[in-house]
């Protein structure tokens, strides 16, 4: 028997105005069992808040008093598209490319599809339940059947809209590869994107993410990745934040000899909040993870890093994993929260993590000023060099554009 909307409302603990509006939006969508289960998973927690351990520094419930239109259109241009096939999601619909590179097939899905372990990703569950308002499409499946020569570019943008919810699933067949680029540009009061990537034996995905939202916006990007035998997943993200923004990545090494790299840089100005959260489960022997995250925060900005490696007993043997987070607090009043974790039950592993935060090196600043470089310019040069390492593995077609975006940010704020 289907659960009524009133029953779902009762499952929320003290629902706020924003949650009541999301319930009303859910009521307007066609009935569907998978959608209902996803919304029930979201209802267990509602909008994530500071009383939830994994969200204590990124309080969506407090930031979203109601679901309102953004005061601005998208905050920046998308990363260069060049010869990319572009899929665009907006609050008004979805635009699919007319010409796809060989090796890619698109499968729009209606009704909604199920979401495994939805309780682990509350905003992912919410997106799975509500994404049906994007052009009448509940989700888009991207099937990769071969080595794809040209990048595929997903653009999420708004134009002073209230919401923009989208869901994508990527299936990478054995030996296939994809260069996936994402531009998340804000322009909606509340935007949330869910991507599920399933990689089969020998598959490879290079995923490059640009996130930029407005100071009055809430933005969530949730990725759920499953790695097959000998598959490779390379992720690079550059985040400028929003009123509240979170890029969450959950990776499972499901088969042996898989490899994951999860790198990111965040740059936060006054009034902007960027959260980079990851959870990696080494659920197969001889799997490798490398993670580098770097951030730079100005007065009034907030950066958050949360990373966890989970290595189960027996099946996690011979894991090789390393996690590093480094942050620069560029001014008094900048805030950075960091929580690196290792949860290891296997006994034959190599796992390490490191976490540092501090100011720019005064000796380096002095050296540059002695050579006639103004202080503000010297600070910008050193900061750009500091974060560049985290962006090295981005798609070759856009890595320079990402560095340019970081350079422009630092030039504007110096």
C-alpha cells in the first residue's frame, strides 16, 4: 500500500518551511514506488543539519529557511565546451546533444529508478525523488560502450529559478572510457545533482567538476561510484562555494585491483561555504586510492573537508590508500573545518592520512616582495601555485580554464 503524503510529512521531525515545500513538490509528481522509497529515505532525516555528525559543519536546514528563487542567474560561464557533446539541465528542462561521439548511448528514463543505500545520501535521495520535474525526465542513463574520443559535458545552470534537480547514471562497459566534465553554475535557490557511476572491468572515467553558486543559494552535488576489476576513476573538483555548498563523493572498490583518485581544490570568499566530503570503501583486495584536497579561504569564508577510508576485514587486504588535506587561511576570520578518518579492520594494508592548515609562508612572501612584486600579487601567486597541484589530473581540455578561474578569483579578491 502506497504511503500517503501526509504519512511522509509525519515522518519528518519538526519539518521547516523548505521541507514542507519539498513535500508539496513531491505530491505533484506521478506515483512511483522507487520515487516513494527515495523520498521516505530523505524523510528520515529531512534536510541535513548540524545535529547529524556528517553534516555538523554544513547545515542545509538552517541555510534553507524556504525554497526561494535566486537573486541571480548562473554565476559564471561553463567550462569551455570545444568539441564536447553538451547535456544541459535547467529548472525548465533538459537539452540533449544532437550529435554524440561514438561509444555513447543516452537512455532517458521515466518512471524513476531505485537508489541503493539511499539513507547514506539524504540529498541524493531527495534528488532521486524530485528530479522528475526536469523536463518530465526522471533520470538520464549514459551508457559508455567504447573508448570515447571527445569529452561529454554536463551543464547545470539556472536563471533566478527556485530549484534545479537532476539525476544521471553512467554505466561504463568493460574496457570503455569516458572523459566527463561537469559545470555546476548555480542560478537556482536550491540545486541538487545526483550522479551514479558504475564501472565494469577495465573501465575508466576521468571526471572534472566546476562548482560555483551565489551567496543566496544552496547547492549539492552527490556522486555514488562503484569500481569493477582493474577499473580507474579519476576525479578533480574546483569549488568556489555558495551560501552553503557540498560536493559529496562515495566510492566503493567492489572488485580487486581498482584505482581511484579523488582530488579537489576550494576557494571561498566572504559569505561562501564549500564542503568537500568523501567516503571510500575498500571492499575488494589490492585496491588503491589517492586523495589530495587543497583549500584557500578568505575572511568570512568557510571551507570543510571530510574524508574517510573504510577498510573491512578480510576483503580489504592489501589496500593502498593515502589522503592529504592542506588549507590556507588567507586572512583573520577565515574558517576551515577538517576531519580525515581511517577505519581499518584488515591487517595487511598501507593507509595514511595528513591534515595541515595555516597561513602563507612569510619567507616566500618576503622573497617575492624583495623582487618588486606587490604584496597582494605575491599572495595571489603563492596561493594559485599552492592549489594547482590538486587540479593537475583534470581533463586536459579544461585544466587551463580551471586554473584561469582560480587565478581570476584570486586577482579579484587580492
